[in-house]
């Protein structure tokens, strides 16, 4: 059965800290891995990763994929209170399927 | 503005009632999806549709029904057969299903059964 596992489930840090969120997967017919940020409502897209070892960056956020070890990490440096959210990892499989992890709930304290 | 709209934002249902959640997109996306999100859990796929007049069951389709009469619209009906319908429902769309495209999400509908 396809599965995506995220860790930790929740995390509390102080502003300025650096955090690393983990996503491991066992999915048949892997196409891509996606990271989303979910605050109150709709998840918003952060990154899509398709190739191993190529880091994607957007400001203080970065992510990388390891297709041999079947995991990805999302790094956030110099965290701010606005980074508080649930971070979702999803794997696109086959022609239609996106399998989501349970998410990591991040709280950044001022 | 291009995007996905869902209505209503909040919905209350009495036991035994069917309710329909609306999802509309003006992104010209081919594929549309319905997910259910429960507290502390990830998104679980209910139904998806790749083209008009065609849709497929996801992992938890029992007690739900959908239609795709127009490309822009993918309504979800929660029937009385759904045993535990209280949840947050998210609609999503993407370009051709399966290509290297991310999903875009609507703002969600929170359904509560009284």
C-alpha cells in the first residue's frame, strides 16, 4: 500500500531557529514529490521535486529529494511567526493520484 | 482572478440529510479532485475526474457521489449513507492529471453533522 510519512508530527521553535521537516515515502509509480503549506484553509504550493539531489529554494525555504533513500526534507531558516502552519508532503503517483502525509504542525514563537 | 471557489464555507447537516458541496474553477484545468481532511490526518481522496462526464472513486468514496457535467464544476454530494461526514472538505484541480503539475486547492468547506 502506498504511504507517505512525515516527521515530526509537531514542532515548536523560537523565531530565528532553523527547522528541518522530513517526508519519507513508499509509493509505486513515483512521478514527483510536492510540499504545501496549510495555514487556516487551502494548502498553498511550495515546491515540486522530481530529480534527486537538486535543491529547490524560495527565500528562506529549501527542499531536496533523495529518490534512492525515498525521502525529502524541507528546511526553513531564520523562522518567523508567519511560518507557523501545517506543512504537507504529497507524492504524485501514476496518472491521477496524489498521496498525502499527515503533515507537520509547526509553531514559531516570538 | 483565476482560482478555485468552494461553497458554502460552513455547512451544518442533520443526520439523514443529503448535502451538496460546490466546487468551481476557472483555471481551465482538466483534472479535479475531492479530499477529506480530519484532525491530525492527511488528505484522503474521495473522488477525482480527469475529463468531463468521467470520474473515478478514490480511497474513501463510500457514502459520497459526484458529477462532472462541465469542465469548471465538480460538485460533491454527501449522502446519508456516509457514517461520519463531519470533516473539512477540500476541492483541488490540476492540469492534465499525472503530468508534472501541482494541485491547486479551494478554500474548503467545513461540514458538521448535528
